[in-house]
């Protein structure tokens, strides 16, 4: 029995331990996101207690009404009766091309704007095809920390990957670190998220130029995950066609694939639709081994007519009309999608103060010498506790998260997601954190 289960904690310790045992995960710190979700739900069902749930990054805001109405109209027009084009309906392709021009200031033809069943399908397709372009280049490189499930995708495909924690390699230091991997000649693609899941650090133009320059020099593909598009709230990126724009590696290389999700910025997660934006140059590029491997000419054709066709044979017809409408409204300036999600940043600021006021630290606390921004995620640690131990103990206090080790981080601590914590729970959160700090006292720095 864990020592915590003997204490008089807010959640019944014996039930917590029993449910952990039923999960059959030897180390709770290594549990996946979905396993933690299952665990906490089972504890809530058994105890009747409500957790402060920070383990899963799913939207906590209503879906965009613009998307909902457009999808309803599409369904009434009987699109559900017809298969969609695998490469996407033309209105969506046109509006996606327009969106990246007005909010990123890059030019991509509609042909290379391809809808996927969420960015999850997009990343799977990108990994598979990138790993099939050159027989000698059999390894992907993750700039971590990052989204844990992407490495699970590599596991499922049987593909190799390498990884490093970027925290100590910001700015010009990033060049030498990347080159130490690329010089081996086995890397086919580089993957990162910007803003970063979970640290919320954001690469700037100088760092993205380093990545782009090295992608050109070593001829590797860059997969830029923009799941939190425009959500670096330190800059207002909400005005179409007006700087500042969402920063991107696309300004520095033609070897890129961008992943744009509808889940967070449009709160449209349930309909499982995202966009792959493949550069014009890469879309039409031929790779001899790719053509031998997948029996198709061209990178873009391999994505669309081999991988996406084999996986889902296209993306929900009606959801494509929804995303097209949201892109159009954003581009027309009638839908400020950034303003709609600023709630996440405001909640993060409050929650960080509650944690740091009760002995916790922010693990990734700076971004190139400046305080890290407030957004969808933040990272927490507690003096003297490893990440898995902290997660285990917090479960007794009705607080859930995931270990940073699952994200490829070398730091000890947890990833906290703000989306499903309601403002009315802040009082409970503060009470539980005060109790935790009382039971495991540390000196609190005054700020």
C-alpha cells in the first residue's frame, strides 16, 4: 500500500491504490494520456469526488457556431450520401490556401492543402511517406518535448526515431545540436510543435531559419505541428493580412509540411478534421525510392492516393464544409478565432499563480530569457519529487496530469492542461494545493 493511502487525504487513498492496481501499469509515471483518463474517471465513479482534470488536451470551449451551421447546411444538402474527394473539396482547399496566406504570409496552391481526419492522421501520413523517400534515411528526429502520441505512431509503423529536449538548446545553440543528428545521414524528417506542447515555448524566426537552413542543407523534411495556431497570446495574430503573422519554417525552406488543426483554435475536435499544408515544391517532388516503395509518382500523390486513401479514403464530407466556412470567416475578418480562445491563456495565468503560491515550480519557466507565455498548457514540478511520484501523490488530492517524461522531456514534473478546469473549480484547486503543501511542506518563495 502506498504511504499516501494511509493519510487522511481529500480522495480515499485505498480506492486510489486499488484503481491504480487495476490499471496494470507498473509505474504510473509512464501511463499514457488515455490510461490516466481511464484511471481518473474510474476513481471519480467509485468515490463520487470531482477531480481537477488536467491530463488530456481537449477543448473546453463551445465549438464554433460558424462551423456548426455550415455543417448542418451541408448535411441538409445531402453531402452525407456522397463520398468526398480524398484530397478535399475545392472550397476547403481554396480557403485553406487563403488562410495560410493571410495569417502566415506564405503562398501554397490549393492543391497542396489536404484535409485529414484530424492532425493525428496527417502526422501519421507525413511520417510514413517521409520515411519512404530514401532507403538510407530511416529515422525521424523529434525536437522535444512534444505530443506523446506521435511517438506511439512511430511505434505502430515500426519506424525509428531520435529525440532531444530543446530547453538547453535555444537560439544559436539549436544549430549545432540539430547538425549533430543530421550529419549522420539517417534523418528523414524533423518534427516539432509551435507553440510547444507541453512547455508552451515558441520558436522565433531566428530559430526557424536555423531549422529551415539545415533542412535545405541536409535535404530533410520539416513537419511543423501548428495545433495551437496563433495561440502565443503575447502577440496579436488575429488580423488577416496584417503583421505579425504566425511564425513558420515555411519562410526558410520548401521542404515542409504544416499541420493545422481545427480542434483547439476552432474548438471543433469532435468532428476530427485538420489540414496538411504541403509546400508546392515538396508536393510535386519525385523520390526514386518512394516511387519504388509505393508505386506512385510524386510526394503529394503518395500522401493522397496511397496513404490517406488506404487509411480513411477521405475526411468527413460535412466537416470539410464546416472548416471551409471557419477559414473563410477568419479570412474575411468576420470571425476573430484568436479572441475566442484567449480564455485558455487567462486561466493558465491564474492557475500558475495558485500552484507557485503553494510550493510548486514552473518547470519550463522561460522562453529565450523571457517568462514563458500563458496558453493551453503549462508545466509544474515540486521540490524533492520526481514526476511519477508527484503524479501519484496528487491523485490523492483530486488533481490529475501526465508526467513530462511521456513528452520526451528530460525534466522532472508534470504537464498541466487548462482546458477542462472550470473557473468555478479554482477555489477547490487552491484548497487542495494548500493541503498538499501542508502535507509535503517546502519553502515558498515570495514574489
